[in-house]
């Protein structure tokens, strides 16, 4: 057992299924990943070393290496060369994909969470993903919850509404997520978003996830202002898309569950829209099993937002090995394999709701994706894009495999 290094006193397990940054291969899965035995802050400060990674890649890719050496190109030109390589292996007939009207090479993206800052965005941007979502930021700095922040749970398929799920002694494909949406200060993240946008390829999309921060004595309009201020700053820093998080199962204030109230959702989304103009706007929502409620939400947000991203996670309490509750008995968001079916079914439900309303809102499928079949399943359920979180953290090279497999089986 080890002590948390985030100041929290809760002991954390050393499960033996985590990789150190030095050991980069686990069960044949290569790549540097988030180290859940260490704090959020540590992972924020120790992103993968992209330059080193590129060096490793170029050792296996003499064509780029030779060109760089012979032409002495600048780093900007070097990036363009990588892009040409990437493009040469993408769909030669021209991409049929777009993300909210922006042409992209595939329907694959990374959901809000794993990309803690620009360095993480650039690392995964070099790994087969076309839409990168910068982890949710706020209008003021906020610390992360105490460790453990990621607790593996049993992979049993969830339906939503489970009273509890059980902790697992090793990471299969599902975990309870407990970060509490930490944020650096706006001064820091605004500069960092700008850096991320400037250094991603021009054919990649940077989406920035934002959330309002409820303060004592605030009503909905103050909260809406706070959401809109963050969205405005993100857009000003170069975000191609804004994603507003209307659902966080780990946060009990009203900003956590806004999506469950269509009128409040409309008010906040409209204020964001007013501040960001034509920048594409996505709302991230949680579990909604009821078709009527789904339809009301679509009706409220129609002509205000461009997309809905779902499902944030399924909320549940988590029991420890001895049967006691973790996280003080509070709910946490369960992510990964366990939520695939319920999230995919939700996309199908919302797709019918979109059709019923006659809305042009696009759906972004999120939840438990790690195979090509699952991507196809979301697409056939009505998603126009598929975003991943858990699987890219346990298997950083997954984007290469999925994008390649989607191309060859197109
Ligand atoms: C480590 C981690 C951090 C996350 N942080 C956020 C966040 O800051 N904002 C947000 O909207 N969703 C967050 N999520 C939820 C993901 O965006 C996604 O909705 C969820 O993980 C389901 O996808 P998955 O099954 O592929 O993990 C986080 C998820 C993970 C795993």
C-alpha cells in the first residue's frame, strides 16, 4: 500500500497492473499512459514526452528521418511532413467524415478527461485521433479530489440505476472516476489551449470542455454567465468547438445535473451561444433512460446547440473488498466497458428523439468504446462521431488500430 501524494490520507493500492513511464509495454499494449498510482497533479506535470516519442517513432520510420536530416527542416515543417504521411494513409477517396461541419479524417475523437493539458492533447493527436477534447476547465482554479481518482470495478454490464458496483483488484475495462473536475486557473489554461491549437495539425479539431462553477447565493443566470465566460475564453484561445458539461455525477450541485432540466439547459446553452457566436457548441449529458425526457431536451436545445455528447458515465456507489462503501458512500461516475450497452442504447433513443423533433442536432457517442464493431454500433445507432476515454488511457495506441481498421473496412 502507498500513501496518496496529493495530500489525501486515503491509502491507495498498488495493483501491479499499472505501467511506470519507463516500462511502456503491458500485455503487448505500447504507449505512455496516465499513471493512476500517482496524483492528478503529477500526471498533469508529467505528460508523455512527445519529442522523445517522435524520436522513437522516427527510428522506425526512416523516410521521415532521412528527409528531416537532409533538408534540415524546422519543427513546423517537420510537423507538416508528419501530416503528409498521415494523410497519405488516410482515405484516398477524400474523407466522408465531418465533426459538426468541420471535415475530419475519421469519426474518432477523445472525450473530455484524459487530455489534461496541451502536452496530452499533442501526444494523443499523434495517435490516430482527429478530435481532441481538452479536459473540462473552469473560471477559477480548482483542486482535484483526493486519491484514489481511478478505481477499477467489475466489468459487469450496467443498465443505469445500479445501487452499487464492486471494486475489482485489477483493471479490466471499467473504473470509477473521481476527479471532481479540477481546473488550472484561466490564465494558465487559456495560454495552454492556444498552444495546443497552434501545435495540432490543421486538419485536427480541438474541442474545449468547460463547466460553470456554482457559488453560494448564485441563481441560474449567474451560473449561465460563468459557463459563458469560460466558453468565450476557450473560443478566444482558439478552440474549434466548445463542449459544455451539463452532467458530472461526482458533483452534487446543480451544475452537475443541468441536463435533467430542459428549461435550465436551454437558458445556459443560449447564454453560451450568445457569447461564442457561430463556434460549434456541444452539450455533454449524463444518463437519460426516458424517451419523453430525451425528446424534451432535444426540443429545448434545438437551434441552440450543434451536438449532444453522451453518456458522461453511469453514476453508482462503489463497494470496497470488505463491503464498505468507497468515496464516503457518494456516487461516482463509472466509465469503460460496463457502460457500453447503456450508452449505445441512449444514442439510439436520442436519435429517435432527434427525428421526432426534426432537429439537426448531431449525436456524439461516448461510453465503453474500444473495438471497431463498437464504433460501428454507435454509428448505426445514430451517432455521427465516437469519442473514447477509458480505452485510450489503458491502451494508448488504440487510435492507430481503430482508424486503420475503419479505413480498410470502409
Ligand atoms: C479519467 C477521466 C476523466 C474524466 N473527466 C471528465 C471531465 O473532466 N469532463 C467530462 O465531461 N467528462 C469527463 N470524463 C468522462 C468521459 O468524458 C466519458 O464521458 C466517460 O469516461 C465515458 O467514456 P469511456 O467509457 O470511453 O471512458 C472523464 C472520464 C475519465 C475516464
